[in-house]
C-alpha cells in the first residue's frame, strides 16, 4: 500500500505541470511532507510524519473547481494507510467588492474501510464560506469563516457540523501569520454518544526558493470527549510543500 500511496501522490503532483496560463481551464498540484497530519486538532497519523498531495482543476470563467487530496494516515479505522478527499465547488467575488465566497462538497474516502465490519467511515460534508482581505490596511488582514455540515459523519455518527474561523496577517519579509479557531459538534450514533470540542491553531509560513515552509501550534479543548491527550494534546508540527 505504501507503493500505491507514493504513486498516487506523485501522479497528483505531476498533473499540475499541464497548466496553461492562457486557458480558462487551470490545473494545479502540490506535494506536502508534514511531521504530523493534524485534522481539526486531532492527529490522524498517530503523531508521526505524513506524505500528502493534491491536484486541482478549475474553470475560471465560472469559478467552478474540483480537487483530489490524499494523505498517508495511521489509525485503526482502515487497513490501507491512506485517506482521499474528493471535492467539487464554486467560488468567486461578490460584485468585485473583495468579499469572496466558497460553496461546495467534500467526500472523505478511506479505501481500506471496505475490508472492515466497522461502521462506514466514508462520509460527505457540504460547506459554505466567506472571506475578506483588507488590502489597504497595514499587514492586509484576512478574515474568514466556513461552515461544514455532514448528515452522517465519520463512523456513521449522525449529523455533525464544524465552524472554521481564521484571521491572517501578511508580515514583513513575506511571512504570513494565521490564527484559527474551530468548533466541532457531532450528534453521535454508532461509535459515540455525541461530543463537541474547540480546536485552536496558530501558524507561521513563508515561501523559500519555491518551497512553502510552515510551522504551527495546535491545541484542543477536548476534555476527553473524543480522544486522549496524546492525539489531541498541545503540539507543534512542521510542513514543507512544493507547488507544480
């Protein structure tokens, strides 16, 4: 499976090489190496490094896009150590006001789950977000929020929603500082009795010689609702990326 993971990620990255600046059809791709795959404050790689990649297609006149993102993972839900996220959406600028919107759906698919008798770990989330950048203000503050909703969350745990909010600052020397607060609420059904928690994240990023460098601190106000202190504890992790 490790070979399959590598092939998928390299294919995703290579696909981005075919973008044409003059065409309304745009392709892009990225490859990431991270010291920990943290999703909404929880490690999905058992506090170990992960390899990730994505490829995105967009039709710029309408703002329509589709993407495939993949990551190595390490938890007991699947035999195959990979997660794939399939996304379709539409985004744009409200009447050239600078306020942008993003509307779409992401399907989380774990190939190895098919070999288990556990509840289905694959699930859908619809989302809608707004974002605005104050270009004429010092450090060009960027503020935004996005709401995700799933009618049947991971592990067939019933309806769930997640609120993602952030503030970003463009600092001197091309550094970007971003603060994030998220709130996850899950009704619970087959694997849990329901839970909610808040996660926090602060990250500092910069591009160096074409590589994206990112260091982040994350924490979770979990109180034992969804996982122990090891996977949800305060942590610092690093990510290096390259776009194609």
